C-alpha cells in the first residue's frame, strides 16, 4: 500500500477580551451573587450573568458589541488578513440543550476577515506558511453539567453569548509538531495583542482538529475526522498522533472510513466517536434578520492599524537587542503583560539585565502561581525597580533581596522599608567595616602573616569572619577590599 500522509486543518476559537457579551450587556467575567455581602469575593454562580438576549427569549433583540468587532479586526490585521468593510451575521441552526435560541449567531459569507497566514518552521527546519481561510465572529453556547448521581443534566448559560472569533486554517499541516508550533505562536500573538486573555484552562483558547490521510503525492483529500474542543497544545498533538495510527490501521484493513466528529480522552490518550460530522448545509445558514451588517470603516481600520502594538517577533528582537537571553525573552513573551511591565520598570532601574533576572526568577513565577498578570500584582514596576537599585548599590545582598520578595509580593509596600524593618540592609560604611576588619586581623595574627607571605586565598577566611561579626550585614565586596588593604599595610 502507498505511503500515507496526514492532512490537517484547524478551527481555533478564541474568547475575545471584552467586558460584556457579544449581543447584550451581561458581563463575561464572574459576578457577585445578589444576596452576597458587599465585601464578598466574586463568585461565578450558574445562570447568574444572563438576560433575555443570551437566554434566547422570544422578542429579545441583540445589539453588536463594537469592542468585539475591533478585536476581531485587530486579529485579522496582525495575521495579514483582508478585513472586510462589511460582513454579515447569520443564524447557524442546530439543536442542543445549551443553545436556548435553537441557533448560534455566527458569520458565513462574508466573514469579517479573509485570507492571511502565519509562518512556522516545519520538521526539517524550513519556514512554512500556514494559510488562513477566514476569521469570523460568533457567540458561544452555554454549558451542560452532567449530574451522574442524580441521573440528570443541568444547563448553565453564563457562557452563552460570550464573544468568540473562529480562525479557520487551510489544510496545510502535515504533522502534530507543526500544529503545536502554530497553536503556540497564534496564542502568543493574540494574548500579546490583548485580543484574548487566552486562559487555556478556562477554554478561552481551544481548537477543533480536522484530520484525514491520503496516499503521498495524491491531491484529493481523504475522509476526515474532526476532533472537538482541545484546550491544550499537548492534547492536540496527542490526539493527532492517535488519529494517524487509527486511520492508518483502517486503511491497512481495507475498511471504509466515515466522516465523523470525535472527542479526545486525555486519560486514555485516545479519540472516541461522538456523532456523524455535519457539513455547512446541514446547519441551514441564513442571514440573522435582527442584526445589521458589521461595518468596519476605512477610518476605523486606519485607527486600529495605528494603535497596533509591536508583534511578538518584533518584541523578541528588541528584548534580545537590550541584552536579554533567548530564554528570558521567550519567558516574557509567554507571560501575559510581562513585556509591558518590563517596559515600565526599565527607566526606573536602568539595568535591563538585572531587571530581567528579577522578573524571570522572582516576579513571573509568583504571578503564574497566582494566575496574575505582572501588572495586576502587588509589586508594581516602581517597587521591583527599587528592589533592583538596593541590590545594585550593595545596600541589599542578593540573598536578602530574594528572601524578602515573597513577603513583598504578598503584602506590597516599599522594598527599602521592608528591608530596614527586617534588619537586612547591608553595611556599606567604610569606617565601620574598617574598624571590624582591624579587630579581626588583630585577633588572627597567624593568618595575617600567611596572607602577607603570599597565601592570598586566606582572604576569604577574613571576609567570612567579618561577615560573621557583622551578622551578615556587611557589604561583602567592600569587606574584601578593606581587608586586603589593611593586610597589605
């Protein structure tokens, strides 16, 4: 049998970073329960952020969220798409319990963006451009919660109406590695531009994988399977690898493949059949009569272009030029808000490498642990810069600074005041250090004589004694310099 090759296309859903839903003013983030005390933390209770529009009540009229349109156009500009001046919302008809209106409001023809692409590196190290077919706007469905104990399914419509963009690629991928690289790069761009927060665990960036096999060298596509709702780069790769083996085995047996939708089980690392796959005509698309066409004027497009921040590749080049390592730059680009934080702190410290080290080793791990952007934490750029200055002028040792940081991150405040209250500020007074050095030399005449006879390694003994005498508060570098001078005199 001829060698088979996989042909893969993606449909990526990214939740847009808006405060309200696509067609109503319900919030997209968690809200307070009406009966909760005013100082209660936000709670995401089922069906607590819904209204007549997002629950599909008869006669309720939607209105389009202008910010969602801007974010979709921004994504299109970043990915080299053509942003259409006019696009149309349609009703995509299908039944599901979490779709109360009986249809999803989406875009078919024309969508807001068409064309474009993104370059990746293929398995042989060559640049490969993945073409995009389209980007369109649509609202999300609700969520079914299956209660196995009581044998029933509950519906939560908090998510219903949340604004999404769906990015549809051409079937240009030939391996799981290419797919994973593309998803990571696309996610990085959209998060960097704040088009989406992109929290994978919240389903804010997820994809469907369409995959088929065909004999190598043949143009005609094989029968495809669609693997739904993958919200992990690793799981996407594992699902593709499983499907390649599964479909290849069926071809080897001479079996007939059927077009179907499948789900991926991460625990067993396998896909399972869900239902036969629908085509576009099965959804009976027709224009949504309650919504006017989406209009992106040339003036609005020009404004979005002018406001477009640097893309991740541009940011990486700039960070490397400032002296950061490739690893540090990669971490910055992988953390929401890290580059913006770095840019705000830079002029306050004036030492890019020290700042990058503090962020990569202290700030960003703490933020990731608590699910925060650096700009959302209790250590503003000015505070981290102040911590760096204390280290730069030897007022605070590296060890003391790193020991102080957890409390600084938890409670905030001024690093200098915190160091002073803890008694860990370094002694950099030359006179005070000289007095202690003289006492230590006088108390160790034998070691002093050996140093003067050429055994210079003994200097570390004297530095250790001085640090012990000062209870670790002396500036080690200054201590070494003073001791060396006195021992030679």
